[in-house]
């Protein structure tokens, strides 16, 4: 019985190949977008994990030099002799022909157990590491090192991207830094009764292990990507839901016949579930493969974005990872289950003698639209409540979900209203029929149009967010990068020398005095600034009090970044404890986009009083002729080229990062919109098969097949236009939530929203074009329907 | 006795309370016997047929098919009964549109695990379907589709054939021809036939005739 019943069920797909294709393709596309994003996230996380595992980043407390960049090896020896369980690390850039590589030297004998490349757990490799001076590196780095180092390079994919590992002695030699170290890793268990750090090594400062700000930022970036992937998946699931519902509806008569012929209901449901699981696995496998391609194409741009925005290294090439492969397959099965649950439930409850009339799916009553509308209203109320009272990233995403799902659910009601309005104004019989028929088609096309609504709104929302970010960031760069040149110095002597030179050569000097400290419980960069025309003319405040710069210059006030203000909940007028003997009122809040740390600005004098040993490590220089000054500094004063960076290069680099971000979001936007267009195409094609009985009478009454085809095309474009016009305000609301809620919760800063009407107009045009292209084929097919097929509708013997 | 129906009642819910459709119907059918069930629209003919086929449940009374009481059977057992002992021919043919004519004919017998290729070939030939075996139902006329439905039922060799207006959708000449073929083949397989019909000419060709009126046998 089971094989026979299964043959009958499967024969439906064999005879309705387009429907089968729509289901598999819809599910595969949905899975592809989801698993593509997951692949990118998995790759990035693996890179962070590799960095943490091989370099100890974020895992262990560390000792860093209080001033300067290096620790003398004798300090390390003193600590070891005093009983401190510390392990030395040296880091530096090694130039190769393919660019520079971050070389990290470790001491495997003292390093905590979890810090080691996988390959080194093999004793023979450890032996090589210690005695023969081998290097470990990921494949691309190993290739870059060929010919640069004389040591053997062992390829180990588990090493963090862009990094080579070696024994500390080898690294010191390669970096020409014998006798110096960069940092010391503190083992988690230490002997009791250790002498204090201040006694043994007063030049070092202990940095506790913590989740770095970069981790939080990259997490937010991945969360945003995941949300985008989920949205794309939802769009794909609309297609699958539509196809499965239609297929089940068309198989009602078969189900009734099978049951009448003796196939028990539970067997039928079991067979249908098995059938769907097999399809889901098949589509899931295709989707995961497609997702791999999407991820492989996008990953280099994502890696560049993460590196540029947050300084996180991510491998630019993709590896097959079981977690996203499994996650892709699982989401395909779950998505199919979700899409089919309603149809299976209806089947389970369908009486054996129920009507087998196909097409009931497409002729759902207006009552359903009102019910969905009521549900949407409820979601909007919940969303409104979250917007007013909700706090936290999860609730911010819940607000997004309420907004998007609510908008999708209310769409059929709005479309019915719009079509009804048009119907009232129709003057000729043909247009009256057209609008009445369109109203009847709305339920059948609803799912595809919901997909279009979500895809277009996501496009508007995400591009508004990214573009607003770009506009804001460019303004921000103009403020912060006002100096034409930036000069980096190596040590105190050079710092004093450069400042002396600049006093005669530059229009204005901005020494950048800074130190990393903790203010109001927030890790903060404290700056000492020389207040001059540059600060006064260029810096814009988010919130300020009168005479900000005068008060800062006199040491009577401090300026803080938005991140510090939000995290410490201290605003203008509040007093900020900078140190035990320096408490200043906050005079202004400034934006500081892209920085995970807080920022506080005090006068140069106040800073030097607090940190008399610190000298400026870099200078901003105002000049009327940056090229000439640059040439003079290098030619006459012997400053190396690499120590001078001009403003335009930094700006170009920063904007380049945004272009990369645009590439990623742009590609995802286009893919999501393409999936929505595919949803419309599939809905129209599948609906076409049950449209003939509705169109035949109109044809018989005198409308040509060509005219009917044209009207079908117009219908698709009109519905797509109404949907797109509704998607634009929805997308702007989405952007508002992203910028005003998600951004504040995730990053700690709020961004102003900018509108881009040109982009929205182009997007509307693109959506209409996509809808028209999707409708073209079904319209042509309708125009070419043989009269014999139309006549069959009237045949008595059918 | 292939079929025994005793004091069967059935009503359907309506807005103003339950509407009784069958009010204590009794009848029986022996092997090889053919019975026409006639009556005005709404007299309960199709309802009685559905109850006998185990497609619906009685409110009270008893129905036995091949000596087995079906009113106490669960859904799975009644489905098994339909696979093996009862064949139902519908007015709307109820063929599986995605299977070929040949696969449709073999379908019920295969479900019952009793497919006999010779029997299927013989019935196909007898019903004039040989040249249409590879076609799909949509390519056939109504008369041809009903022949496929008859072949499907008889290939499974059921003890009892239930036919609900099997020629209701066919013209007079086709109807007569299809009915003649069905009666001949039912006799050959030794099954009992219960046919629901409005047509007196169809009823006259059966060995017995029962008229239902307002839920009673009259």
C-alpha cells in the first residue's frame, strides 16, 4: 500500500514540474541566503577563535608597558624569579613581497596550555619549533612568507588570519628586536604570596582579560547580518509556503480519492511529511551549495569591512564548516515544516467527503484579510509599546519583527482597499471586470507580494541606514581629520624634536597626547588637547554648554564621547571623575563613531599634570601646503616617509571600508529582491493554471487572448507598485529602528537619519521592472492559450 | 450475505438543529446480486452509500460487509475494508490526474496488494481502454474516464461494488453502453453491486430496486 500511495503522491510533482521547481528553488534560495550569511559568520567567528586560541587575545590577563611599546627582557626575568607565572610574547610586522605579516613569537614552555597552534601539539613539531626555528601560519600567510624567511613554514589552517607564529627567539631575530618583548601573558593560577607588580616591575601595567569592545562590535555586525539572512530566508519561505499550499489544495481531490480507496489518513500524512523532508533535504543541499558560492563571493568584502571598521582579522577565504552546513540543512527542513504546517493541519482535519474543488486557496474570503489585519494591528500595538518602554538589543529586534510581520499581514487588506477604490472609479465594463478580478486575485498573490514588501522594505531600510552612516561618517571624518598631515614619532626625544620643527613649519600643531584608562567604570581613551582654531572651528557637538573650548582650555571642563556618556549615564553639566584629584564638569558630548572605547578630552596642561611622563606619540599638523611640508620634513629633517600620513589617504581608506560594506549589503539587497521577483513569477505561473476557468467566460464574451495577457501584465505591475509604495515608508521605519534603537543598543551611539529619494525612486523602478519581468512569461503563456483549452471550461463532459 | 444494513439512522447538523437524513433504513444484498437505490434528491441515497463504504459514520444501527460489522471499526480498519472488500465508483470518476490510465486501473488492486496484470489487461480490453493506457485522464472523454474508474474498481476484485450515479455525467447512449459493460463485468467477478441512481431505466436493469423517500425505504 505505501509504495502505491507514494507513487500517486509523487506523480503530482511529476505532472506539475513547474510547481516542483518553484518549491525546490524557493527553498534553495531561502536556504542559500541564510546559509551564505551563516557561512560568513562561522568563518569570522572561527577567525576570532583562532586569534583567541593562538594569541591569547581576551583570554588571559596581560602585562603591558606603562609607557612605550616594548618591555625589556630583564623585566620578564625579574618577574619569573619573583615567582610570577608569566609567558613572554613579542609581536611585530614582517615585510614580505605580498604585504606585511603579523609575526608573533611565543615561548611554548611557559605559555598557558590553550595557547598553541594545533600542529604544535605533536611532539616532533614542538621539537622543530624549539630547535630548528620553524614558523606556523595559515596557507595564504605561509605562501607570502616564501622567500622572505629562511625558516621552514608549516602550514596550519587553525592559525589566525594574517599571523605567523614562531618561537620567541626566532621572532626576536626576524624582527631585529633581540632582548625586547611586547607583552607578558599571566597564567590563570599563580603561587600564593607573590610580591606585588609595583615592587617587581613598576614599568608594567596589568590589563585584565575581558571581552574587548571589538568583540561586542563584531557581534553586533554579525547579528545584523544574521537578521538580514533571516529576513531573506523569510522571503524565500513565503514562496515555499505559497507553493506547498497550492500543491496541497490541488491534491485535495487526490487525497479524497486515496482515502476513499482505503489509504488511512495517518499513512497519508506520514507519506506527505516524508515527501517534504526529502524535498527539504534536497533543496537544503542545493541551498547550502549556493550559499557557499554567495559567501565565497562576499567574504573578502566582509573581511575587509571587519578589519577596517573594528580591526578584527577574518580569513578572506572560505572553508567548508560542518556547523553552517548543518545549520543550512536544518533551517531548510524547519522552514519547510513551518511552511507546510498549516496545509498538513488542514489535511488532517479535512473530512473524507470534503469538497475537492481546487483553487479555494486563491479565493480566500475578505474575512481572512480582516483577520490578518486585526493581527497586524495587535503587532503594531506591541511594537509601539516596545518602542516606548523597551530596552535592550533583543527587544529592539522584537520591535523590528513586529513592524515587518505586522506590515506583511496588513498588506492584503490594504491591497483590497486600493483595488476597491480603483474599482469604484472604473468607467468601462472591461476595467470594472479588471479591478473586480484583481481583487479576487489578491489572496492568491498575497504571499508573493508580502515577500516583495519585505524585500523592498529591507532594501530601503538597510540602504538608508548604511547611507546615513556614510554621510554622518564623512562629516565626522571632515571634523576629525581637519589636520592636513599626521606625524608619528618613535620616542620622547623624537617627539620633542618634531614639535620643535613644527613650531616653525606648521600653521598649527595638534599634539595627540593620550592614554588608555578607565573613567566612570568605562574603558576610555583620555586625550590631552591643545585647544586652537582647529578644534573650535571643526568640532560639532551632539550636546553642549556655552564656551566649551574656552572652559576646556582653562582646565575647567571636559568633553566626552557619546559612548562614554551613554555607558556612564553622565551628560552635560554632570561631573566626571577623571582621577582622584581631577573632577571636571562635562561641557559637551561629541560623536565618536566606530570606537569601542569611551573618549574624554581635557586640556593639554591638565593631561601633562596627570601624566608628566607621557609625551605626544603623534601630531596633527595644519599647513597650507601639505606636500611641500611633507617633502621638507623627509628631505631636510630626515623623518621617514612612513611616519607621515596625509589626511586624504586616511579619508580614502575609511571611505574604501564603506564601499566594501556597501558591496555586501548591496549584494544581499539585490539577492533578496531577486528572490521576491522569483516569488511573484512562481505565484503567477502556478495561479495561471487555475485562472483558465475564470478567464474563459471573459474571452467568450469578446476579450482577445492578447488583451487578457496585457491585462495580466498590468495587474502584476499595479499590485507591485502599490506594494512598493507601501514598502518605502515601512523601510524608513525600519531604518529609524535600526539607527535609533538597534544602533544605540549594539554600538552605543545614535545616528541621524538621512533620506535618499533618488535611491527610492530607482528602487521602485527596479521593483516594478522585476514584477513586470516576472509577469511577462505568464502573460505571454496566457495570450497563447489555445482556444481549445478555453473551450474545455464549457465542455459538459469535464 | 455480502451486505446487511439494519435500522441505520443518520442526521446532519444545521443552523436550526440536526436534520435527519436516514430514519431507520434496512436492506441486504447477496453475492452476485445487483440493487438500484433510487429516490428524490435529498432522500439519503448517497449518504447511505457513504455509510456502507465506511466513508462516514452512522448515528445508530448496524452495517455488516462480508459478515464484518463496520460501524464499530476505527478509521484505519474501515480504510482497510475499502482497500480489500469494497469498491466505490463515483459520479465524478475521481481518477488520479497525475497517473496514467494504466496506473489508475492498477491503483486500487496495488493498494490492496492484490494486483493481477491479466485481470487488468482483460478489463482494459473489455472496456475499450487498451489504446488509451499511456494517456492521462485529462485526455479522455467523460465516458472513457468512467470506464477507467470501473476498471480500477473491478481489477481489485471487491466483494461489494458501490456506484454513486456512475452514469450521471454521461449522455444516454454512452451511459447505456458503460452500464452494460459494468453489469457484465460485475457478474463475471461475482461481486454484489449497489447502484445509486435517479434514472428509472438504469434501475430497471438491476435485479432488485429499493426506493428511499425522506429517509425511509418505501
